[in-house]
C-alpha cells in the first residue's frame, strides 16, 4: 500500500474533477489517500458548490467526490 496526497489549488471544474477522480482510483485500490485544498481550491469546500458542473469529457466532480465522502477520505482545508 502507498500513501497519496492530492493537492487542489484551482477553482476550476476540470482540475477538481481529475483530483477527485485520481483520489478515488487510488483509494479504491487500497492506498491511503489525503486531499488538501489550497489557494482557490478551498472554494471546493463549500457544501453549496455545484459539484455537477460537467467537464469537456462529460464527467463532473460529483462523480468521484461522493465516493470520497462515503469512504471518509481526509480532506484538509
């Protein structure tokens, strides 16, 4: 098992989606995962945020973030 730290520092849908996607993949493979929201990335900590905004590939942050919440993956702000 490896330890992964994902850092999100942008207030944009694409980077957030990829951050949460990679965190979900790593966690689902049994690795320890932590996510840190820095700079403009802290805006993703707002529970009223639209996590359903689509990326160009059609997925959205909510496609992956719900898993992370359910599995209680640590998110630091």
